[in-house]
C-alpha cells in the first residue's frame, strides 16, 4: 500500500516548495495530499488565478520529484462558525459551491482524482444533515462525472467555546448515509481517525461502518483534542487508538486506497523537516504494510 503526506509541513518550516517535495520523496513517501485549501484565512484570494497557479505548480513540482497526487482537500467551512445566511443548504450552496467548483477545476488540471470535503452541519438532526449534504453534493455531481474525480465526505465536528458538540457529522452512520443518498460511484467517504477518537469512537468499528464506501484516509493520533499527531508518537495512556488493529480492519473491509497521514508538524525549524518526514514515513510504512 502506498503512503502519502502533505508537503506543507516542510514549506511552513522554511523550505521551498521544491525542497519540501524532494524531502517528502527521499523520506520514503510515494505521494502527497495536495491542499486545495490555500488562503482559507484570506477568502478574497480563493477564487483567483493566483490560487489556481499555486496549486497546479505545486502538483507539477511533486511529479518532477517522483511523487504522485494521492488525494486532495477541498476548501471547507469551519465547524466553529455559524453557517452562512439563514443556515439553509441553499444559502450554504450559494456561498460555498463556487469554491468547490473552482477547486474541482484545479484538481482536474493537477490530475488529482480523489478530493475530500467536510459535510455541512446542522443542529436539526441526522435526517436533515443527510438531506442538506445530498442536496449540495448533487449540485457538483455533474462535475465529478465529467472529470472522473471522486469526492470523499469526511467525518468532522462542530465546536463552540472550545467544546466539541455532537451534531451528526461526527458519525460514521451519517457519512455512510450521505454517500448512499447521493448514490454515485463518484461519492464515498474519508475517515479521519483523530476526529473519530475525539468522540471516543472505536476506529475499527468506525471503518467497518463505512466499509466499501471508504475511498481515502486521514490517519492521525490524538489524546482527545484535534492534535493530528503522527500515529504511535504520543504516550500510550493518552492515545487510545489501536493502529495495528485498524490496519487489519482495512484489510477486512477490502480497502485499497492510500495510507495517508494527515498530521500536524508543529513549528519545527527547517533543519528538522527531513527527520520529521523520515520518522513519519517509517510509522506510515510499518502500519501500511499490515494492510494485506
């Protein structure tokens, strides 16, 4: 099984884009998780030619370094903010669908064939959450069919005053129901192990509930907050996830995608980029090799 990670950690540490990508490759990764979330804190830049150029150039440099584009992440509406407008799916779509469409056009140019999306949340319950997300995804389904890009809906969370709230989008059942509601081979699920652990869900059971809908992974560890740690790197009494058992579960459900780490690198200096990526690659490779 191939392993992937974001090159953004090295870039944030001070490496050039090319240097970071070469470091990712030399560390042992096969591909990258390409961000289509650039300028999330500067939304006026999200629909610009500069944004598209940034993404496509990064993808080209990745291929020059011998890396594949394993998957990508679409812009997402943060779960700590109230939904736009009157909170309806229609209002959400009016604000967010142009960003999805722009990002999907860029993804098509880069050759990225799997993109991850955060679901829209609502406090109106399970059925309304599924209904709203099916409504939104149906709007971009023609683009997915035209480009051959598959969309993976991720289990996420809502947070207010630094407290995580139960709101349907954290449930495997909700993610599965959204995929089933769209009823297209172009729509499935992305599982974030850390997000599941925030709500104390067993990650193996979570994966079983997603089963064949699972297109891609965000593998990371935590101690109950959204830390996005490299798996197996925090104290055993804090990290409650059994990643070896999770790999066995991926075999059980027939998962054939990438073993993708979505982790935080912290604020290390540029000289730490190589050992960070090498360490992360060793962990990812050891766990990915358990998936048979």
